[in-house]
């Protein structure tokens, strides 16, 4: 660290650096100071005052006492109200030394500060009587010292008081009271308290831990409690009456003395007496602690100016940490500055938490911990503040300071063992973070331990982080490292957002124990591992690929040409760069054993686990199994709700990641290379399935065919060398088998890849596919699309063009553009001789017989692909005459169809001498128009179209449809064109119909037909009706439905559209009367109209009064309540 360490700025006192540091050295003993048995720091006034910090409250308390002793006011009775170890006896020793040696140390800066605070010029000298009740034996009494320094054993508190203040003379006066255990009365006590005045001295009585002796006395004899109460009653009154006399007392050392019945009674009795006169005071408050500790432990401390740069650096780093705003503001800065060289959080946790432990003595306990920490860390600690780093031992052992803390937790668990284990985990974590150079995680362990006392206490994240902060801290590394400690700790609480160590094993610890049980059952682990691998669905493949998921042995993998994708079992792990294990190669080389070699080695692709990743996967599976054990063991019933939720979360997280871990473990792809050796290569990671990634890897390496190839590669003479020298045909399945058998060839993703290539060859005319039926007949496929099942047939054979003979030609192959060189031009007819010449076995396959051409020609004509012409007859989409095809037969591209419009009177007038013509005349005319005989099928279709379009119709004596032989018997006549104006549907001829409530389009049609004197075509009337509705001449009863299709449209209900007529004028009063008389006539003249009247009355002139307005409205109410002037 660049910032100076605390021990470079401050020097520990020599006794702290080299002393034994027994707890007693920090416990002031009032009686030991008198007997000279106390350590030098207490019995030597100069050394004592050098280590005493005059806090505000201590100066106020001492000032009250000194002023009383000086006769300048002050408090006669003072009771110190502090906790055990909180400085009460130290305060009594301070008063003792000031009263007896204050004048001799008048120039000591601490003495000067006390005297000055009291407003005095010098400390008054007093004779001091000590009543150390923690040393007063109920039976043996106590040895005390008189004014002359002689010692005497006394049996009672009043005997001790008398001898110390007035020597033998004083003791003689209370001898009877001593013997009878009977307290002296107030006058006698007043005399005793005044005795020192004869020597020019004030009187100071110091009582320490009064309850201790009084409780013991009451336990021995309950009557003594009343006696002691009377003594204190008289003593307090006596002190109040004597000038220059002060009585300072502490009643209780700890809550222990008040926990039994007697202790409680004693405390209440003493509080009753002291409460009437006492002034209570607490010498040391929280803000005084740092200086009290500095004075006691250090010879010198850095000045405030020297501290500031250190605190500045620390605060700058704390601004980057996730702390509360109150931990980073000016007040926090001042807190750090004031506490230096101590970490204020260390002081707070000791005083606020550890002092709650029954055996931990407040100031003296903290002093010993800090002294042990400082001495142990003086040469090694690099921290700017004395904090958790000072508690660390030099290596793996616990430091003296930590062992001292652990003693305070005796009975709660094996804390030394727990802390050693947690510190070891912390050291392991620190090795993973080179930037954490100050043992930060070890510090975190001890800081958490301190925050966790007493049992149930804890720290939140900001509290822990502030404890660990230093100027060079790598905050992000610390955060990550703390997370790792939480993940690995055996005793950290699982409560979210808290840091607490306990003696109860946490889930991590329980999980470790469960893991030991899991490890003892390797078979169960293997079964679970296999189940998890199966759940990862690594065997998801494409159609046509055979998958083997975790086979037990090579015999479970079939030996066939299809691609076999093998997910190897966990026993078959691979280390890339090293020789493949024999059990892995066995899946490629054998089937059921070494004597049964595998034939289709090239058809096997295996997925293997990387050895290191498998170890990680197995470890994760074991962790999940361990969580299940934790969940089901009896200890699970003792888990808290927080732990149950955390257990569920951890188990879920472990399980959720298992599938991904299983997939990641299978990262090695194994296959046979071109030379036939089994090789392993890394399988790239990715989001795709293992199979898809394997597929891509092999394709990129040109070791897998996934799409069709040039079909010529599968023919004789290609570099694939699939054919023998004299082979003229090869079965398709043999080609598939070759790819699975010979490593020199790439693998086939599926047989269909090869079949697709062959299908392409057949389709492009490069290959002939021959299928021999069971009856010996042959089916050939060429220049056509074969079916999948055709290629997959065991008997399917592949033939090159040079040796192939077609047993059939698809009719569509005879069309122009299908076979190269067959047609000279589309307009030139194709002869039979030309077809025979093309299929000569050179460029195109040969034919098995002439009938092949016959069948193809007839099929092409029948299907309308080509038109045949022989002599004067043409054939299209019809059967040709039986027998051999005539030599003059010619094939043509089918002529365009005959449209109905071409046959009408307008376009073909030569066929229509009048309004009628025969079908034969139409056929003759259209053939003449086109220049060749038009096939009957085209004429038939054209006539049907013309009839549908009503260009003409069949005469009454004609029959349609018919054959070509009856063409002269069918007569057609021109259809008269009839049009209807939409207005005719609402003319006078239809008014009667529209005047009813049941008007329909059918009734309107009948009315219009009656007016015209002829029947109207439905389609003509429909169009007129649609136009009438569109123009608003008619309205449909249900506008949403519209006019339906079919004959049902005539049932559609209609009516005249509704209209609104308006008459508006400004009328005189007389005209209004005339309107009333005319209303009846209006309704009579148009009963089908609904008349509505809107009345507006306006009156101009001077605004009427309210009464007049009411009178007018009353008149209007006689007509209608709705009429009203506003």
C-alpha cells in the first residue's frame, strides 16, 4: 500500500509491545493500588496520568469531587453509573492519585487539565479511605492502612473507615461496633470524617463494587443487609454534614450480582440510600473511547494534519463502493478522522455487540483485544487503520486476539475449528484474485465473525464493505471474491442481504456431506449421468439418419449403409491431441467383436465427450444428487424458511444448467477419415443441435454429402470410380452401399441425397432408371421425374445412355423443347421417321421396340399435347384409329383454342347467311378461316362458350351436344339482345306492386314483363335490379344481405326508399290557426307519410317580468308541457 500503515504513524507503548498483556493489566484494582500490588501503570501516579484521557464527563465528575474537597462547593455524594469494565474503578484510582499526589504532580498536563477544569489553582490534598468491597471478605475482613502507613485487619466496613481516617484512636472508638457488627451512629461517623482536618487534610471516601460484599454478607446472615443499609444511611448523612468531605461510590460491577434474589434486594436497598443525595455520573461516553484507547495503548499518535491525507485516500475509495450515503459523507469522514488509528467499525462492533456477552468486560476487554491485535500486527499489517487485518495471524493459525475473542464464545460451538476452515477457504479464493493483496477475504471472515456476536447478530453488505475498505482496494474483485466465499462457506447464513457466521452448518456444509454419500455410490451416479445425457436430446437428427443414443457396445450400432449418428456413452471419453481409446475405435471397426469387422465404417459418425468436460458434468450431476439428499434427510426439517427457499433455488439452478452442461460436454466429433483411420476433431459450439453442428463440420471438411451432386459423377468414368470395367447397369442401392463402405468417398447424409442426384440425372436425361417387374416386364424412366419409391426399390438399376434401351417414352417428351434435336422448329410438323432417328442409342437412349413410339404418339394426342394429321383428318384430345400409325402421320403443336366470339355472326359472317346456321357450316367456315381442318374438340369447346355467352342459341329442332357426325343436323340462331332501363322497375307498371308491403323482385319482374309483353332473361333483369338499388331507386328490406345469387334472388323483398320532405315558413297567428285546420287534410291526402311538426315561438319586446313569464308559460302548458319560454 502507498498509504502509510497505522504502526508507521503511531508507536505502541512498550508494555503493549512486549508485555504479557494479561487481562488484569487492563483492569484497575483500587485495593491493589493501595497495597502496591497493582501494575506500574496503575500504582505509579505519573504513569497512570500519562495513560488517562480526561474526558468531558470524567473532568466534570472529578471537578465536583475536587471542589468539594477544596471547600468550594461540589457534590458530597457521587455514584458512578457504568457497566462492568467501563472505567469506574479507573475513575476511583484517578481520584485517589489526585487526592494524595496531585500537589506533587501539579505540572503534569493531565493533572493540570483536571485542576483547571475544576476551577482550582491546585489540587486539594485529602486523606483517602478505601472501601474496596470486591476484596472485603465477609468472614476474614480486609487489611487496611492507617494514616501512619501501618496495616491492620478489620472485620467491618466501619472498622476499615475508622482506621484509615483516624488510625488506632479511630478504630478504638468503633471497636465495640466492630465486635458486635453494629454500625456506628451518624455523630460518630461525623467525628471520624472530620479527623483528617486536624492534619489540614480533606476527607475522601472511595467505595468500589458495594453490592459484592453486601450480597455476600446478606447470604451469610440476612439480618446483615439491614445493618449495612443503616451504615450507609448514616455515612451518607455524615458526609453531607462534613465540609471538605466527598464520598464517591460504585454499587455494582455487572448485572451478574443483581440476577439472584439477594443481589436484587441489596442493589435496591443501596439505591434507596444513595438516591437521596447522590449525583450520578458516567466518566466515559462513546465519543471518548478512541482517545481513551489511544492514551492507553500508544506512546504517540499521528496529528490530525498527518491523518487527513490517509483518510482522504480511504474516503476516495469508499466513494466507489456500494455503501450507504451516511458512510461516505462528511460525518463519516470526521468519524474516521476521530477514531484514528483505530477503524471506527472495529470499535463499534466491540462496544455495541461484544459487550453484550456476559463475560466480555467493557473497556478492559476492548483494550486487551486491541493490544493483542496491535502487538501481533505491528510488523506485518499494511493497513492504514487498525482493523480486521490486524486480527489476522501470520499464517494459517488464529492470532492471539482472535483466540481471545473465541474464549468469549465458549459453549456456543467449535469456533476455532470453524474459523480455521473459513480462513482456509478465504485463502484459496484470494489466490484467484491477484489484485486482492491485503488478505481481504480473510479479513471478511473475521469481520463477519465479529459482527455475528452475540448469537443472531449480523452485518449488512455496506457494514461489511466499509470494514474492509482501504485506499488501494479493487472493489470489483472484492465483490466477486465475497460472492465466491458465500458460495463455498460452510457456516455463513443463507439469509439474503446479510453476512453472519454461526456454529450451525449451512447448506454448503450439508451439501458437502451429502456429496460424500453420493461419491460412495458410483453406480447411482452413472445411472443419473446417463439419464441427464438422454434428457439433453443429443440424438435429435434429421429424417433418414439412424441415431444410437448411449449404446452399451458396438453391437448396438447397426452395420448398414445409412448414416449412423452415435452418442457415445460416458465411458468413451476423448482427449483431443491424444490417441483415441480402444473402446471408441471399436464402434468403427467391429460389430459384435474383433472377429466381426464392420462393413460400413464410413457410415458411422460419433459424438464423444471431452474428458475434462465430462468431469465437470459428472460433478454437476453429483451436486444435484447431493441437493436431493439434503432435501430428504431429517436435518431438512430443521431448516429455516430462508434455507428451504435457498435449497430449492440452488437445486433448481443446478438442474437447470445440467442440460447445457451435458450438451457442452459432447464437444468431440469422431469419424473415419479418407485413409480409413478413426479421427477426432473438435465440435464447434453453437445454438444449433449437436447433429446440425456435426453435419456442418463434416460438410465443411468435404466429408459429408448433404445435397445432390452432378448425376454424371455417379456414371462410369467419374473420379468416384463407382463402376466396374464391364458393368452396363448398377443397382441404386449398390451405389448407396459404396458410400457407406469406402472411406475414400464422402459420407451420405441419407440415401435420399444420392437418390436426389439420380433423380436429377433421370430428369435431365443423363441417366436411365430401369425397374424390372416381378413378371419380368421392364419399366424405364428417362427425362422425367421419378418417384421416391422408384429409386428406393431394390430392383432399381442405373444405366448410362450408351447402354440404355427405353421401354417407354412419356408422351410429353414429344412436345417441342423437351428432347434436344427432336423438333426442327415449332411450326414444322414432326414425323414418325424423325422420332425413330432421334432414339438411336447415341445421344439419346435406344428403344426396345417400335411400339414405344406408337404408345407415346397416341398418348400425346389423347392428352392434347400434340395434334395429329393424316390426310385431311386431324386429331386432338381424342383417340386415334386403331392399327399401325399411317406413314403420312404428322404431329403439330396444338392450334389455339376456338373462342366462342369467333363463331358469332359478327366475327364469322360467312357461316351465317341469315339469323340461323348449322354446326357443319360453322366447322367449315372456321377451318377455312384458319387454313386447316380444325379438330372437333376445339370446335366443340368454342360452341359451348358461345352458347354460354348467348351469342347464339340452339334452334328448337336442333340437338346439342352431339358428335361431329351430326354436325349438319344442329341448327343455331342468333339471340335477340334485350336491355332494361332501371327506371322501368319503378315506373307506373310497378306502382301497384311497390304499393304493397310484400313487394319482391320476382313480382316486379312479372309486372315489367306484362308491360313489355315478353319474357325477360333473369340475368338481364338481375343487372337492372342491381343498378336500381345502386341508384337509390329501390331499397332492399335487408340491405346487409344484398341481392343473393341464383334464382332465389327473385324472392328478395324490396320497397321504395324513404324520403323526407320539408316545408318551412314564418306564420302569422291566423296562419297558424289555418294550419291546424289543414293538418287533417294533409294526413288524409298522404296516409303513408309520417308528419312531424316542430314549433318555434319567439316574442320580441321589453323583457317580461318573472310573474309575466310564468303566466305565459302557464298558457303554453295548456298546449304542451314541452313548450316553455326561457
